[in-house]
C-alpha cells in the first residue's frame, strides 16, 4: 500500500517580518520628511511689496513643514491683501518655495478722500506700503458716471509715462465733459479726454519733437502743441 505524503504548510514568518519592517521604515521615513522645514523662500515679480510683507502675510515667517504647506491655502492668504491681485506657489527640489506675485498696481492719489486708487479700483489709505507710491494726484472730484472710465484710462497708461505726471485735474468745458488736464513733471501740461487717454503713452516721443520748448499739448481735440511765451 502506497504511503500518502502530506505537505506541511510553512508559515512565511520571515517574509512577513521583512514586509512589516519595510512598512514601519516607510512610515517613520515619511514622518521625518514631514518635519523638514522650508529651506528657502523665493519671491518674484514684486516692485513695491517687500519680501517680509509677503512672508508674514503667507504665515511662513517660522519656516513651517515643506510637505505640509498647502499651496492653495498660501495663495488664498496672499489674495487677502488689497495690494495683491493673485499669487502662484511652486514647490521646488531642495525644500524651496517660490512665490510669484501679481501686484495690484497703484494708479493715483485721490485728494478728495485722501486715498490711493489701485488698478482694480480698490482704495487704500496711506500706510508703510502706499507711502512709497510715486503716482499723480487727482486734484478734484470726478462725477461717478465718468470716474470708472477715468480709472480704466489711468490703468492703460504705461508706468514710465505715469511716473512723469504730477497732478491731474478734471476740467470739462462746454464742448467736452470728459476733458482732463495733466500737469507733467517737466513743466508741460496736457489736455486729454477719456477716449484718448492711451495717447499720453506717446508723450516721450512727442518730447523729442518739442526741442526743449514748454507749453500746452492738446490731445483732446486734434494733436497740437502751444508754446508758452
């Protein structure tokens, strides 16, 4: 009679222990990784906001965990500032956080309410940030139905041209209720209408043709220059 061979099942205890040790190692490895702080913060595209302001607003002053830092929450915190339109967060190798900031551009200082007006029409009082703005002053009241168009027109002026304007006055006449007078830093004055605000961007080119003369540049009705006596 043939003997029946019974195979004994061997418990793979050794393999189980290996897997367990690997899992424990991974757990502690990930745990330790989450404790690694941000090593460096790079802030890009800012012109008037300093790095300390951005870092404090994003609550990164204490350089928290790189892994646990949430990009979306950072962007949301930064957008709470009136001075910031948007922010984009990038995480880079070496535990580096890169923040690209889209600043809300300052346009002018409204003397009727003593506030700075920004590109999205938000207004801010003078503080440590706005104190350093170099923008023209709006000297008088602009009717509400024209004010929004005026802000849009100011937003369309290039920064290098905007820096040459010292004061702006709403100065309608019997023929045009959209007329403004711009006082330039160089002593010239410019008449503009709301529909022609972009034309001031050619001011630097016009200066080359004036041969150092000072006077009045009419861009509201035709394009001509009247030399001051």
